[in-house]
């Protein structure tokens, strides 16, 4: 066999040939991924600097693309973040694995420093032009602009056409990509779904956006609190492999092994050191310097630590959106009927700290901003990992698995077996963790480990239970409505038919009519009592902030008034019907319809904890 | 129950309902529960009879729609009985639609589809414990085409006139029994030896064309699958009035045993209240028997378990062995044994397989049938 020359390639070369691995597998995904990476970077930068983000997004067709069936798409994202120093620009946009966040163990959106460089590469490959960046920090009098390209051979960013310009913004960064792609607005992988999802999990974000075929929109922030990303905690030894363990020791120079363990890891205390000794590690090893420790000793130490029971890792590094802010954000999904949100306490899954938050909202039919919410279509699922929407390959995702394993029928939602629930509902699941296990580099699917699915399932169940109180109330309302309708419709027919068959005189007919109304009125009163109980349950849940209902005060007050007025006997109601001769509608009009009417005319008001 | 009592009974029932309503008392309608869990079987009776379970329908806001619909349809039936008009279930469905169309106040009663009106008709029958034929509501006369050179049938018409039909004078045309066979009177012009009920209508026609009725003093009937009320009542009539042995000849499979033969012999769970008039307990299962497959080297084949219909039949047969009082009774152990054989072997053999014995002799199936009758080779 002829000897072949072994060559090495740069990281940029690898990614430029495998862009499909990082979200550029189709023209549609290319547009979404580019936008996503730009927004992620902007939001992370704003949050790092404690600035409430205000983003401007513009997406438009700028001509024909060079690839088959594509357009040349302009993607522009501008933020009010701290801005980048000029010397950082080329590395951030043109160099793979150049990141301020790599391996830091924090819940930031970006982690490795691949995404935005991949977007630059895609722009370069398809439109022969990199990304135009404008940056201005608070210290700079003028902004600096230039086109950043990736030197693929050497994995380096190169700035071309650099110049200073006037920019009215005090600080910030803007990026402008021209790429080959296809714009898909709606549906699971649509830009609108992405933008809506981004505003949902970022209540502190103000977003101005322009997309084709729609007027420019501005979504105002609903929270003035800029989330601060908690600092990373020291690693937990049980989450490490032997090689990592040894490499970790090199960061500490000349230090005794026991001191290194206590300083360099979480959950190692003097008591734990004692336990490690009991598990077969000699005191001598623990007292010697780490730089003089042989690999065999490291291996023995590593095994002993794994045999030792340790406290679970700390969950302090995990951040959440919070129920209050999430509740406000849910209102931006469309015309929401009612919803529940739930933030679980951070916990440990697969030795990693995680926090799961869930929002379930029922939208008024046809008012949702996202597609697919009819009564028999599956509920819309919004998935988020570290507050970034996930839009592809949902079937294998831990979040979808968890949703499918919940029995939603218990909470009043329709659900085919082992499937997603149906109806005009939006179920948003947000997972936050410094170590999310994605199934692929393009971060589209979260690996479905049993522990993680179970944690999500519990969160969903709790949120479902909260929501069910309102659904139950609705079903009681519908029940009462049907009963009233049945009395109104069928009683006269039944009595008439019986009288015709038996040839009974009018006197009997009158008496029987009175009798049947009285008789069935008892059933209606029972239904009214049920509804009253359901209303009380909802009111209770609302006051505790467990379920949120649009116009709650008005709805509850009104339905209660109706129940009170007719709670003793239905005879009174019917007497009114008979007397007026045209008042059937009034007698049978359900509380729900009145409430709906009221809802439509009154300004939305939310009652929350 | 006699036909003329239905209007009286209906009026009585309506009067009770009206009196209850006048007194603001909750009326309750009771009907026999027509399901397998309320079916009893006694070999001395010979057919499935109802147990003590009853279905109670109490008037409340949920049942007021059903009750209103029942009384509404009952009024239509009573009108039909008064004028002598008859209808099918489908026609009743359209008549009710017409009523609601012309009288807007009846609109809430409107049936969305025929299934809805059918279930109300069944409810009325269970409530009054009568057959729907007694409400002048007839099904299509399906199956039961009968051939005989010895049989004479006298039909009493609704107006009291009598019509006499000599089956021997019909040539190759069959006699079609009616859904209300109680109005027929049978007479054998000559001694009739047996009655053969063939599951397949086509095979029965073939037998006739090949001269079966010429060579045998018999009655030959095609059942056309699951026996209709007409076929069941007709067999009962032949059994009771002519007192001749009746043999059933059909496929050897779970569906035939359970749905066709059991219904013919002992009635069905859905018709518990009328099995006395619509079952012929003396019918014997002539074949195809499992032993015939070996004896005559018949072509059988495995049941396709992935076929939904076949799998359902097997499942039903397995349930029947556990729950059906007919199959659980010792007297029917021969039939039960066959059902066990079918479940174990998962094979089936069709009645037409008899034609494989001697493909060049069209009368070979007849010869085998006669041989089996003569040898008492049936269960």
C-alpha cells in the first residue's frame, strides 16, 4: 500500500466542510441559525454587562441567492450591549472556539464559540462576503465598522474595510449578514415562532423586528429586572473522568492533594477526606504535593472518591426566569384565556444542576401568533434550553418525551394515547443548566435521560394540575349550560307527546309541565352548586398565583352573581321565561357566554399573586 | 306478547309517565338488559333467555333528551300501527327528520344520523319488551331463500286473506320467508326427511341446480351469512310445525360457529327478549367438522392472525368459551370442542372444500352430506 501523507486541518476547515452539523443543513435553517446566533450573542453580552437588552432585528430578501432555490437574505441584528473592543471583533466573529464562555459552567446561551463564526463562514461561502460589524463601547467616541471574514486555513478572523463612523448609539454592536437562504415565517421552524419564543423566555427584552410581509413590530419588555447569571461553582468530583481529574490538578501548582481536593472541588470537606482515607487512600498521598503525585496514586484516589458518598452538586449555578416574570411574558403569546406557570426548585439530574420551568397557556381560538392551534391539532410546544428556543428534531427531545408521558386527559385536555395533548394550548418548557446535554452540535435536541425526563414530567404535572382547576370550572359551566338548554328544549316536547298519546286534557298538561320543571330544576341546582365549588377552587388558585386568568375578577364576580341569584330553585328562572314569553335566552344563557362577552369588551386585566 | 297489546301498553306507559310528572315524581323506565352478562342458557329451554338484570332509565336533565326522542318515535309507531303502515328503520329515520323539518319546535329532537334513531328504536323495544316488527318496523328480508318440492306455505295477510304457496311449483325460484314468520302456516304435501340450512346462499343454489331437491324429500335453505330475523324465525317455524331434523352446513371457523350457528340455534344476546320466537334449538351442526378434514382429505388453511377480522373472531371465540352460557353448557360440548379445536389449531376449512373430494363429480358434496346425515356424523 502506498504511504499517504498525513495532514492536519484547522478547526475552521473542519466546520466549513461540516456546517450542517452546526445548524446550516438547509437554506431555511441557515437563516434561522444565523439570526439565532446573533441574538444569543447580543443577549448574553447585555446580561453580562447588566444592561436591559433592546434589540433591533431586520430580515429581508435582498435578491436571488447563488444556490438553487434560495434568496439572498439580509439579516441585521443590533443591540444596546456594552460593545466589543475593536481587537476582539475578529476573534468573536471569525475564529472558531474563541469564546469568553467556553467550559465556564455558567447558564449562558452561547457556550463554545462556534455558532456566530459558522454564520460568518456560511455568509462567506454563499455570498462571498463576511459579516459587517459595527461596534461601539462607552469609551469610544465613534463606532468602528468593518467586514469580518474567516481565514479558513488558519482559523483566524480577518477584518477588512475597517473604518470609523458616527453612530448615535452610546454603545452596542450591530451585525449584518448577507446569506443564501429561504425565509420561513410560520410553523415549527419559522422565524416568528423563534422570535415569539425568544420574547417568552426573556421578559426583560424589548424587541423591534421587521420581517417580510409584515409590518414592523415592537414587543416591549415586561420585566425591568436584568437577570444576573450566577457564577459557576467548583466541579463535583463525581462528574469527572480520570483524565479530567488529573488535568484539573495541574491548574493548582504545588499544593497538597487534600488541599487541592478541598479547594478545587465542591462537596469535599474534612469529613469527606476522612472517608476517602477509609476507602483505602493513604494519608501520605493526601499530604504530598499534587505535582509529585504519580498517575497510579491519582487513579487510586479517583476510585476512592467515587466510592465515597458525597453531597449532590450545588444548584447555585442555575438561574430561572421566575414565575412572576414568566407569567408576564406568557401574555405576549397571543390572546391568552388562562394559563399556569411553574418554576421547580433547581435539582440534580445525572449529576448536573438543572432547573425546569413550564408555562401552559390556552389561547383564544384563532388569536395565537403561532400556527396550528385548533381544537384537534396538537398543542404548540415551545422548547427552550438556557433560554434559547429549540425548533427542530422535537420528537427525540427530552421535553417532548416528558410531555407525551403525562396523562393530560386528567387535567381536561384531549390527548391521543402516548401523544401530545390537543387543542389551542401552548406548552412551553424551559430547561436551564450550565451543562445541558444536547444531542448534536447545533443544539436542537436535549438528550432524553430518564432522570431529566422525570424532572420535566413532574413540573408538567404540577402545572397541569394548576391549569385543570380552570378547565374543570369551564366544564361545569358547560354542564350547567347544557342542562338548562335541555330543560328549555325537551320538557315541552316530552309533555306534549305524552299528552297527545294519552289524549290528556290541558289541565294535566299544565300540571305535568310544572312538575317536570320542578323535577329537573333540582338537577340544575346541583350543577349550580358544582359550578360554585369549581369557581371557589379557581378563585383560590388565582389568589395563590397558581393559575392566571384574564379578567379573573370580572368573570368570577359575574358568574357568582348569577349562581347566587338562581341557586335556590330553577322554578323562579323558568317562571320568568314563561311570563315574558321571549325570555328563554335569558334563562338559559350560560354564565360562560356572559363572561366571554364581558371579556371581549373590558380591557384585559390580570390577577396574579 | 300479542301485537294488539303494544298500543295499549304504550298508552299505559305514557300515562304512568304523565302522572309521575304531574306529581313532580321522577319517572323511571325499566327495560330488560340485553347483553351477554344477562343471558342465561338452559338446555331444556334451548335458547338464550334474559336474566334478572334490568336497565333503569330515570328522568333527569341528562336523560330527558333520550326519553323525549323515545316518546316522539313511539308516537310515530302508534300512528303506523293504527293505519297499518310499515317502515324500515331507515324510513323511520327519514320520517322523524321530516317531522322535525316541518315542525320547528321539534328541532331539538333531530337525529344526526341513523345510528341515533336506531338506538332509540331498540330502547323502545326493550322498554315495551316487543320486537320491532310488532311496531310495524321491518328489516329487509335477507337470506333464507328456501327450496322444496314437498312444502306448502299458507300466509295470512294483514287484511286476513290467506295466500297459499306451493314451493314445488316455483321451479328454480326460491321462497323468501318474511321477517314476521309467525303469520305463516306450513304443510308437508309428502313426508319431508330433513331440512338443510347451507351457510352460503350460492352453494345452496348450486345444490338445487344440481338436483338436490329432486333426489331428496327435503327443505333446502341458504342462510346468507349471519341469519336474519327472517331466517331465524323461519327455522323455528320449520322445527315447530314440521318436526323434522334440521342440519346446518357451513364453514369450519370461529365466526361461523359463534356468530352464525349459535345465533341460529340459541339466538343472540342482543335479542334476549325475542329468542323464543327467533331460534331453532334442534338445529344440528353437520359440518364442516374437524374430523371431516382428515376423513375426506379436505383443503384447509391457517387462519391469518394478522388479519384484523380473523384475529377479532378468534378473540371473540376465546371470550365466548369463558363467558357465553351457550358454550359453557355441557349439552353443547360438541360445539365447544370444535371451538377449542379452532383456537388451538388456528386453521379453517370452507364448506366449498367438499368440491375438492371429486372435482369431476358435481354431486359429491351432496353425497357426503347425505352420508353424514345417515351416519349421524354431526354435533
